[in-house]
C-alpha cells in the first residue's frame, strides 16, 4: 500500500459518520414514510367520498331505469364492475377538483 493510499484510508476512517447520524437518517426516513402513508390514506378517502357521492346522486335514476326491465340489472352490474376494478389504481391527480378535497381532508385529519 502506498503512502497516498494509507493517507486516503486514514482520512476516510476519520470522517466516518457517527452512530447518531444513523439514527437521524432512520428518523428522517420514518417521517417520510409516515407522510407518504398519510397522503395515501387521504387519497383513498377522497376517492371513496367521490364514488359515494356519485352513487348517491345517480341511485334514483339508475333504480328507475332498472325498474323498467329486470335484464338491465346485468348492465348496471357490469358497468359497476368495470368502474370499480381500476379505481384503486387511480391517482388523485387524475380526478378533477380532487386536490381541493384532499387539502380539506388533510387539514381536517392532520391539524
């Protein structure tokens, strides 16, 4: 080992992070993970609220439409399945006006 390598190795060992640095990093990562989890919870709540409002608003019209012919129930079931299947993968940014709802929920849930 040359003199340059020995000095470089000594300098790197002298500048090693302390044990407290590791705890700080883990704390920061834990806070980031909690923030991301809260954001996902708020997004899931927002999507559920929007879906619930849509169903509540359209329920009388759908019920009247199905009362005319019982075979229309299959159409409603198929449409509901096709809409609900991709819903969990939908990001909140794709829904118009949902950012405002997420902000309100975030302020309300996490003051």
